């Protein structure tokens, strides 16, 4: 078996194991205590229990690999690093909102090579491996069924190349495009609204029932903006979107997941146009991997 394929199966197993733990807490939210981190984001026993379950699976199968998780931080030092967000969207989780995710990714030599996203309360899973495409499937009784390959490039777009696009062309290209904003509207800070206002003005801000980046991979949204986050918020979804045919970057054009606002687009042309409209006209670059010392911010 291809080692990366083997790693993908392990990532899926770890994410599904964590999802099962999370669902048990989600079914009994009335007894779940809430705490707040130094940055004001919510954390619960469920976050810690899900991360512990995922770590047990990964460490048991790959004891020499490093693991970076939102709640524990980094353990180990290695060329291979698993990146875990046990409950992405804890605020939604504690409110009984079914849009929370479990995210697991593998970074090797600074590049994300495997990504898995599970939406446990909706019974859906997405996964991707570098060079192997993106897939979505249902989860039924802990089993993955009905998998299908995704291609985000499902609608005609302007034929201008990225280098030919000017801001006026970009506005035309983006007119009417479907934009999802993460986190949900009520959690977006005023400064973040101002930051994304140029893009929101030329597109149609669209509510999402599943994380907006995953809908970009499906082709159901043209763009998604995640206004804040850390490497664990983006590691899995960045690969899922890219392997579906789309593009991910930070607002600064970096193509590797790192702290800060991020942009997902279902095509490269839409991505370049969105950066131009945002006034952050950078072509994607591969910069250094995010450090395990980066500060914590709950991205969704």
C-alpha cells in the first residue's frame, strides 16, 4: 500500500474516533461545563477528550511522529507532524449547532499531504491526499459509505488568466459569486467586517449549513473567507479545497496554512480576482510551516 494512502486511512480512523467521542458530549450538552481561554474563545471537556482520543490513535500507529493539537500543543519533533483541531467551532458545538467539525491533517517536510474533515452531527466526511483528489462520503453507524470524488470547477468562469486580471475585471468576474464567511455572522468582529467588505460588496454573501470551505470543494460556493484562525483550522481544509481543483491561501498570498485570515476559492481565477478586490494582490507563495508556538485563536 502507498504510504500516503496508509496515512490517509489512519487519519480517517483517527478523525472518526474523535467524532464518536464528540457526539457523545454533543448529546448531553446540558451537563457540559464551559471555560474560556485567554483569547476569549470557548473550550470544554469535550475538546480535550476528542483530542486525547485522536492522539491515542495517531501515537499508537505512528509513535515517532510529532502531533500538534489545539488543546495540548505540540508533542514530539519530527519531519512528519499530525495537525489536529478536535472541535473546530466550539461555539457552535456548545450552542447545539450541528456545524462543528473534527479536523486531522498530516504535514510532511512542511507540506500538507493528507487532510480529513468530519462533520459528525451531519454524518458527513471529506478527505484528500496530495495528488490523489478530494472525496466526500456519508457516515452511517461508524462506516463510510457512498464516496464520490469532488471537482470544484463546475461552472464556467471568465477566461482571463490571473496575470491579465485587473481590479475592474476582477469585480466583473466576482459579480454574483457565492461567498461564505466563517465564523457565522454573529461571531464576526467589526474589524473583520471592514477587512472583507470589498469582497462582500461585489459578491453574494451566502449562509452555509456546512463549513464554507467544504462547500467550495463541492462547488456549491465560489469563495469562502475564514476571518481568523491557526494552522489547525486550515491544515485539512486547505488540502481538501486544493485537491478538488480549487485554491487556498492566506490574505497575504501564502499557500501553506498559517495564522491569520484565509481565502478559499473553487478556481484559481476566482482566487486571484478575490485577492485583487481585497487589496491584497499577492500570488500564492509557499512559506514556512506554522510553528507550534503560534498563539491560539478559535477560527470558527
